[in-house]
């Protein structure tokens, strides 16, 4: 029996996962691991040089997911609540690519929490975020990406036989309730 509980907090880039987790941290103790940071750290460790975060989407998805698993195993604490901030579908130069449920199985995800929001709001957040370089996507494209991401999370949750919570942000929910059950 694992002494840690791993929750996959997933949603589109720009939906507000990291922002919401900052708010939750005030009342809930957990380790926040970002999938992109784990992949980047593992790639830098193996290549012995710094890597720009935004070039990760151009790398081979299977390689990145192997790096995510090894990074998670290296950096995740052995006990407590761990929230993995990531995606179920990656927007690559070759199109949208679904992450295999086997990746989530390898890190022992015990539940999925999918944050969803209005595609117009996500598009606006993405455009105003100067910290990251993301490909421009129209609200229509983001809505389709979000739908595919929810379906991918559903497939992964069904494969792993774990709970799935779809949380619409337009209702300003307390996501701590979904993380710590």
C-alpha cells in the first residue's frame, strides 16, 4: 500500500491549474509537481545542459513521457499528497497527441481532476501570459482540444479504475475538495 496519494490535476495550458493550486496551498498540504518541470529536469540531467521549457513540446512525446515517469520517481516524495499538474493531450507541431494511460499508471495516479473553462477565457489567459510561449490557438481550436483532453482523462481514469472529477471553473469551485478526498 502506497503511503502517497497522487492526484493528476489536468487541463489545457492556460486553464489556471497552477493559479488554482496557489490558492489551495493556503489550506491544504501537498507537493505540487509540474509535468513540464519534471520532463525538463530529467532532460537537463541526461544531456548535462539547460533546456528551454518551450522546446519540450517539439521533442518526441514518448521520450518526454518516459522522462516524466523517471522525473516523478526521482523527485516525488514517498508519502503524502502529491498533485501532478499536467495534461492528458499535448499540443505538438504535428497536432494533438493523447498521453497513454500507462504513463499515469506508472506514477500510480489515484484520481483525475480535470479543470475546464470557457475557451474564450482560456484564449485570453494564454495571450496575456508573457512567461510562456504557446502556439496561438483560436477559441474554437481550444474548445476542441479541451473536449479531447476530457475524453482522454476519462479513458485514463477508466483504464486505471480511479475516480474522475470534471471541474468547471466558471462556478469558482474549491478544488481542494476534489484533491483531498
